[in-house]
C-alpha cells in the first residue's frame, strides 16, 4: 500500500522538484560558476498559462512547440534563460513581478530568439575560442619567463589572456542579446502583439545597472543590458503597427489567476490576507485565500471558498483540481475522486491532471480503478516519457493488476528517467523473463538494456 503521507506530497497541484543545473546545460558563464540545484515547480494551470503565451511565439519562430520544455524555477529573483538547447526556464520571481501578460510574452519572445538562433550552442563554441585565447596569453607569459627567468610574466600573461577571453565573450554575448531582441520583436509582430512589454521589462531592470553585481537580479547578469538595446526596442515600439495592441481579456484573467496561485502557495497567510482581504471577492483574490488557508490546514475555510469559485465556474478544471487536493489532504479520497475525474475530463491531454487522477485511483485500491489508473498513466508516460513519478505509480498499478513483467519494465523506465542506468538494466532484464519475444514490452525492455549498456560504456 502506498504511504498516504507520500501520496499527499506528490499530489499537490504545485509540485516542487530539485534539479541540478549541471545536468541540463549552462546558459552562461555566470551560472556555470555556481552549480547549485534548481528548485523547479510543476503546476498544470501555470504551465498551461505559460504555454498559451509561448506556443504562438515558438510557432512563428519555426520551432515545434511540443519539442520545447518550459520549466518553472521556484526562485524569487528575476530570471529566465535557455539551457540544454530546447529548455526554457522562467523564475517565479519574474512572473510575480510582471504587471501584464505582455511583459512575460516579451521575455519569452526574447528567449525564443536565443533558441531559434541556436545561441546556446554558439556560446559553447565561443567559450572554446576564449579558452584558446587564454592559452595564448599563458604561452606569451611563459615565453617571457624563459627570457627573463622571472615568474611574474606568467601571471601577467595568464591574466591578459583571461581578460582578452572575457572581453571577447562579453562582446559576443551582447551581440547575441541584440539579435535575440530583434528576433523576439519580429515574433511579437508576427503574432500581432506589442513589444511594449519587452521595453517595460527592460525598464524594470535598467535601474539595477548601477548596483554591485551580487545585488543585481540574475537576468541582468546573464543578459547584458545596454542603452543601445533599450533604444532599439523603443524605436521598434515607436514604429510597429502593433505597439498599441493590448492583452486579450482571457490572457489578463489567466495572468491574474497565475499570480494569485503563486502568491497563495509561496507567501505566508498573513501577507496573502493583506494583499487579498476578505472584502475582495474577485476570483483571483478568493483563489489566493483558499490556497493560503489550505496550506495552513484550515481545510473547512479553504473548501468553502473553493465551493464559491465552483459555483461561479462549475467546470473549471483547475478549481476542480484544487478542491480535489483539499479533500484528499483531509483524508476524503473517495470524495476527491469525482473532482479529479471532472478536471481530467476537461483537460484529457494534461499529463499532471492524469497523474493526479491515477494516484487517487491507485490509493483507493479497487481493481477497476487500478485498471483505469493504468490507462491514465500510460497516456501520461506517452506525453512525458521521462516522468519518473508516472513510471513509479505505473509500476505499482501493473503489480496490483498482476502484470509483474510490465511492473518491472515500468521500474526500468523509472530508473532510466532518474539517471540510474544500472537499476534500469537490472529491471529490464527482469521484465524480459516474463515477456513474449517480439512483443512491444519485450522490444522496449531490450531498448532500455541497450541504452543502459551504452551509458555504462561511455562513462
């Protein structure tokens, strides 16, 4: 039986995950120098909102939206960056300081310019060139040492080479930033959206130029901001036919709900109550209060507010999800199930909703629900084949359904998703023992074995 405490932890609509930045690639020299783990959050509603902003921009940039992962970093500082080629990271601090959807879209458009321009791969090449220049400087210093017999010129030569490399890299980075600005503004024009949000975002950061580097937001440190860049965006805003375009009402509503949800989950209740007093009966205010109350285990009050929201919008999938979560946390799993089911019916291709529904179905320990959980989890893993939690619960569901070979295969997939190739190899071998040769599961198990062996050979 699954431990209920663990189930509660993974069922939260906002799921926090730690990810070592070193495993996903380095966006810049600044971040490469501090390889701390990233605290990522996953939330179906917030991801859907960002996708609504980003996918049209990806499309006009000639990119496949399904091939780009958007990840939310649980960090209060202002930052967004591209890493690992097709991964866009956005800090919650940036989202919570954005006054309008258009400001977030401006940042996404700029980062899309980096992706479409393959800037991450280019900066790696520039780093190689910079290293060569540093070596040349050291060689010059070594030659001087041979002539003078003193050690000082080695240090001087190395420092000179480092400075040449630094200047070259910064110059290249500024060129990239300008190119990403131009590309981003083109994408916004192509989607008939204003670039004013990009300009407003730059203006938010402009005052930090005079702060010490350690006090600047990471975005400014990794995205050099110059007067020329701001002037260029201002010129575009002055000339573009779409500069006066405003965010559509549905985007404004999404944005308000996203901020309310983030604040409800991140801020203490006292701060939420101050910004969203009980006199404010707007949907975002009630949403934030309900989440903040739920977080401090004031379940009846949280449920009462969620009921008021569902009275206004009965089939809203994310209100249904939030009420289901509160019920689950209160030990009312059977009551939570229909709310999760209704939420999933509204968004059947949303993997996080499918995962949450399946977890409750497994926890209820009913054979028919277990079969439903298998169906839902198979769909989740098709959309997100490296979702370790989905594979974990799928292994449990297969085991309860009596399909031990497929349970072992799911454990192999989970291990591979977690980077444990040795465990993946062992579980795939177990799976093969009970599978018919040539069956889809048998073929997949052999694929995992081959992949695990290749990883071992390359280590």
